[in-house]
């Protein structure tokens, strides 16, 4: 990240032909005070990140790939990557204006945490052929979904901060144990039962299950919030229509989490564990993964929201990222 650089060194960098190309002004969506650049990516540039293999693509299952591809005949990553590449859109001037305004509005808060961000964050816009049109992130890229209302305001500012949180969290994955502890999650090596694995629905913003929450559960030590596909792709609906969710009871054994259910019928509904809901603080209904619950609390911090059930949680989330590196 660019902090203080001696002027003579800047001349040297500018003269170096092999250095990175400067970002054209029309592609800049915002710049933090530490020099982190938010960049409107062309579909081609965005595709280099979205079609790359990473920790997300490594765990994708054939059944969810067909659902994400909206095509029962596509069951491997190569086929899905082609669909993704075909459904990225170029930015319009009106879109860019709206996002620039929303980023400018939250920039004072982003400046407080930009030490943890990658030097460049790409922005793109996907149709329903990419993750059902849902906004999400991969690597250093934020993609706004087909259903996103690209008008400056509370909604777009919140969405930007939520997705930015995922990019930041991913870039600092070595902090996850301490971070998820803010919600009382503890690390464990999760041995995913085969009967669940084939049904899994992988969230690109939180593709890994590495933590459980200790709560009183009959015959187990705690739970892992778990996302699965509710049915195989049947030619109807989009990704959002296939969401299944429940709490997987697990026993903790010497650092490992042993599943106490082998298929979705053994999962609990969130309401069956009031302790689970209480420890999450009640500031958001987005409870499918600690990463998502923390992202929404980061938004509360970024927008200075008041009147929350657990106001100290956004404060702790903010403090976690504003502390010195
Ligand atoms: Zn999210």
C-alpha cells in the first residue's frame, strides 16, 4: 500500500516502464487516503478474477454448479466459468456516477480501515448468469448483482460496505479465529459428511466451514450454520430459489468438529437454538455464516447506525479493523 514515498523515488517509479499501468481516470471510482484504488473493471478484467480457480472453486459441488449455471448439463467449474464470463456487463456513466457518490459518502469510514485492504479493488456488475445475479465478491473484486438498485443512498452505501468487508476479511484470513470470536465462534477442523457435501451450497464470500459455535444442543457440543441446496436444478427459478439453511449439530473432539447429522434432515432450525441467536446479537437476520453476520455489523459501524439491539457489537467490529496493523 502506498504510504509515504520519497519524491525522488516517485520519479524513479514513474520512469520505470515495467511498472503497473496507471488506472485511467474514467475507471476510478474512489481513492482512500492511503492510496487504495476502487476501480470500475471492464468485463474482460473482471473475468480474470471471476474465472480464476481459488478457495471457492475448489469446493464447489456438481449439484450447486448446475443451479448456479441455470443449466442441468453444466456440472464442472470450467462450464460454470464460461457462463460467468458471458454475463458480465460494462458500466454505464449513470452507474458509475451513483457508485462514486456512494463510495465518497462512506470514504471517511473506509479511510479508518484501509490499511487492511488490497491496493486495488475491482468493481463489476453481473447478470443472473453469475451467482443468480446476487452481489458478492471474489479475490479483490466486488460484483454488484443484476437486482442491485444502482442509485446513491443508504441501500447502495450499505451494500458497498458489506461487500468491501468480504474483500477485507479475505485479504486478512489469518485473523479469522480472533475475528469470529467476537460472535463466540471457535475454530475447529470440520469433517464434512459426504451426504451433506454433495448437497452443499457454497457462498463465495464464505466458502469454508472452519468454526462452530458452542451452544447447548442435545447430543452435541454446538452448531455450524450450514447452507445447502434445497433441490437439484429443475429448470425453474434462480439460485435464491434453491437456498436451504440449518444449524448442523457438531461434537468438538480435540480440535475437530464431528457432524452429528449426515443429511439436511438432521439440521436444526435457528429458532431451536435461542442461545445461537442471542450470541449473534440480533443486529441482523443474516446468520448463515459468521462472516456474513460480521459483514452486516461492519455496515452498522460504517453507517453509524443507532438503536440496534446490541450496539456494542458494531463498535467491537469497527475497533477490530481500526486498530494498528
Ligand atoms: Zn455477504
